[in-house]
């Protein structure tokens, strides 16, 4: 009741069957603009006649900016300002190309970190930490570990990964005396006003925010470093500024999916009807820096900036391991499972990456389950089917891809399988490969039960995207760090899957009357384990450390 300010619950039942929109295949309203180049992304729109800015970030993780050749740079054509900002330095010019050219002449001095970081040494550290299955308890289910007829033990790892959005990070900001305007592509619009207010002191209600379309997100645009930097710059010069990262800035000074190392052992009887599982995981906390930021963005302005940060730090006591353990427990009626976490503290900045902790845990679980099935002499499809009888929805997606790929007719030859539950949705995939001196991707079949698919066409598109995204990472993705510097810098050394390498992709969305659940992320976790299980089926070689390209050529 608007007059009384009361909110009354809806009493009518939604008629799904006769709905004009729900469950119908509906074209996206932005398709035409996107294919004709008229869609406005962050780098396209903003504020007319803004100055252009580029950043010169820290050369090593932990470096602190000291000074630079400011007077020389200011003599260059179009250069208006050279500024020191928390991440390093910024060059502001009339045009973007002028700022880029000035950056080529930049010379700076930095206070370097006392110790330098290397991923090769870090990998050794994580391996040593998990050697004796130590760490903080993440999950403890059923009985303690017992030795039965057979035992399998293996080590797995996934590398640091970039998000590699095709549109580099950017933000346009105009900080005036007592108000501000922001235009940017972001996955965290609610955090924009608190951040700008914290830097400038302008009240949140005086900060106008317009969010553009995203040229890829995948979690990377949940981090607002471009906004922080653009706000710092505009706040100093009181002029509108469009900041655009170069591809190299985005790749080398970004936020990454963490490196994760895992050691697993399982003991089981002859038919693997009884399985005991023990696992130690070594990795850093994503939540350590992200959670305080998230809490801050959700609190009202009257709380200020200090209290929300303290609340975020308090929340860490309970949620520090949230992304480490999601999807870590195998759904196959284990007699007992103990999973432990060896927390590390490298200087590398991290961020949620499409499917977050599920991206590594599905790989560990589904590949290791295949090893158990192989040791027990059981077909991997039958192994899973027999142990998912109490989980009808996951069993259903499994049987759907079984039928789609013709598993029984092909007898699983050169096929790999994986199934996983994430974001309240059930996914299963089968990958088919061929190996003749190099690996060829033939086909991928993937099915998803995400409850009621509001627009099935969008879900099918998300599944295709998940397959390509997952294959790119599993086959080719790896960020390496030497002397605290990221080695990879562009798509020449951090390649994406090409159209020629992309397999045939077949998708199925399960019809359901259950509540709608996740669709953009659940397709990703099953891709890497299905791929690596297919490689084993075709070559008898286990890929336990991603990417696959470290172990064989990709056609």
C-alpha cells in the first residue's frame, strides 16, 4: 500500500506454462548493437573531452614509487600531468596515444621489496607443506582415514590465471569540488560510491554512477583498481579523466586466480564401495583482501569507512576459507573424508575467477575419482552412476551427457567425464579427444540443471562460453612470476583458444520446475577434469598439473 508505506506479499500463483517470457527462447535486446559495433562499453563512452590517462604500475609486487623524470615527460606533446599514485605513477595527456608515447620515455625510481617472489619456488613450498597431510581442518566428514585393500595417492596443481578480458580495465571519473561522476564497466556497482567517497571525501549521494556494458568480466571487474586509480588522478587535477590500461598493464599488474597445490590419497576395498579420502591443499586466501572490501560496499554511508573495514576483518574469522573448500568434497558417499588447508601468504594479488574455488576443486576431485575407478577396474561412468543414486538431479545430468555422447557405443574410448555441483546447479560434461603426436579436441557434450531456465537460449550460450573459457584455461593458461615480476604480458604468451582449435560443442539444458539457480559459472568446473580424463583415455597419461600444454603439444 503506497499510501501507508506497507509492503504486502504477492498471493497469486505464477502461470509458467502460459507465460509470455519465462522459459521461452528470447533474443537478447543488445545483440544488434553488439554485432554492429554500436554498443557502449567502458572505453567507448564516458565524458566528452575527457583527458586520457595511463598508469605505470609497480615493476615488482610490493614495490613503492619514489620519483620519476616528470619534467622531461611534461615537455612532450600533449602531456598535461605526471602524478604519483598508490599503484605507481600516472601520465595524463590530451589524447590516449600521446599518453602511451610518453609512457615509452618514462624513467622511475622505486623502493623494491626485501624479498623477491618466484612461482617455481612457491610451487616447491606448497609441495613441501602438503607432504604429510597437515593443515587447518576444512572439512571432516564421516570416519577417520583407514587403510583398506587398495590405496591411490597423487599430487595435483593449478597455476595462477589471468582473467584476460578482451576489454582492458578502464574507468572514467570527474571529481569536482563537491560532487563526482563515474562511468565504468563493473561487476560491483554497489562498491563504486563508497570507494570514490573514501578517496575524495565527497558524500556518496553526491556521486553519480553510470555502469556500461562489460567487454568481459569473469570476476576481474569485481575488483575496482581502475576506478581507484582514475579517482586518485581526477581528484588531484579536478578534471575529467579516462583511464585505460594497456593489455600489458592488465596482464602483468592484475588480479589472478590463485595457484593451488593439492595432495590426495584414497583407500578403498576391492569394489570401491567403501572409500576413505584424505587431502591437503596449499594456497593463499582470496577472502583476505576481498571480504573487507565487500563488507565496506554493503554498509550504509553513516557507518563511515573505518567500521566497515573492521567488520570485514571480523568476518574473515569465519569466512577466510570459503572459496578454498567450495566443491572440495566428492559427492560419492565416502565413508570418511578429511580435507586440510595449509595457508600461504605470497605477495600476489588475487580475485574471484569464473567459478572461483570450484575451478580447482572439481579438477582435483573428478580426476582423482577417475584414478580410483581405474584402479578398481570400473568404467568411470558406471562408477559415478552407482554412487549418485541418492542425488537424482546430478545423476540425471550425468545420464544426459552419457546419452548425448554415445558413451556405451564408444565404450568410453578417448572420452573423459566429469560432473560437479556448484552455485546450486548440477553440471556434467564429456570431452572427446584424439592424439596423434599432438592433442586434437573433437567434441564436447555438456548438460546443466539450473532449475527453471528463465531464458534457455541464454543458458545455452553460457554453456558454450563455459566450455571455451574452461578449455582455454586447462589447455593453455598459466601466469608465471620471476623475481616478483609477471612473465606473461599479452596474448602471444598467454594465448586464447582459437576457432580452429575449438571442438564441436553440444549443449543440453534440463527442463525443470525447480527454482532458478546459477548458469554463468557451473559449466566451467567440469571442463578441465573431463578434458584430462579424456587425455588419459586416449594416451594412458595422467595430467595432474595444468596447463595441458606443459605436457604435450596442442594441435
